[in-house]
C-alpha cells in the first residue's frame, strides 16, 4: 500500500506537460507585466522586445545559425521577460544569453566568446563606427562574458529548465505537403 502511494506521488511530479492551454499567457498578464509594475510604460517595453528580437536575428545571421535557433532565442527572450522586468535585467545580456542557449538547444552550439564578439560588432555598426574594431580582451570583456553566462543560468532557472519550443514553421511545411503545394517554392519560403 505504501509503495503504491509513493509511486503515485512520483508520477504526479515526474513530468512537465506543455499544451496550448498552459503556454499561452492570459491578456491580464500580458498587459500587467513586471516591467510595467516597475514603471516602464507598455510602449517602451514593446520597443525593447522588438529591439531584442532584431538584435538576436541579426546576431543569428552573423553567427550562421539556422532560423529555428533564432526563433527559439526570441521565444526564450519573451518568456523570460514575461517573468522578469526589463528594469532589473539588461536586455542585451539576456539577448546574448538567449542566442547562446538557443544554439545549444537546437544543436548548433556557438561559443559565448563568438556571441559576445558578434553583439560587439552589431553595436559598433549601429553606432556608425567607420573602422570596426574587435573587442578588447580586458577585464570588461571578462565581466561581460561572465554576465552573459549568469544571464543564461538565470533564464534556465526562471523557465524551470523548460526550454523546449515547438515552432509552427515545421507544421506549415507539413500542411503544404498535405495540400500538395510543396513544389510552390515561393509559397513555401513565405510560409517559413
């Protein structure tokens, strides 16, 4: 009898179930984020989310990551900032950590050093620097690298290590095959 009770309690906590019912956020949670509670207006938060995704997309292209890895990084970024505040966490460090983590999740790992170098390059180009210089390997670099590693750990902890992302892209290709439209390359590329 005691053995069956122990097995029931083990089963109750033995797996995590993700469905559309428990991954979508209710409207109240989207409108009342921790960032807005910390005084950041909703428009600025949206701008930071867009900027973070654009940074990760550009970095993913420069790191030659597949589009699924970039999409995974963006999903992790959004999930993290629905649980934490932009006011208390540096969005650039979180974006770097999301790219590094997503590259591992999608089995296309990139070194933290490469991720930091690419973000440094993007920042210089966006600031209009004519002669782009490589990042100096000094104490500031070491501190930045450590901040990214800590951010990666923080993301994993906050998300409870539930970092699996089901992308709709794969489903779209399946639907196109069912509809016998997979030969229409324009449609396939646009849907992806």
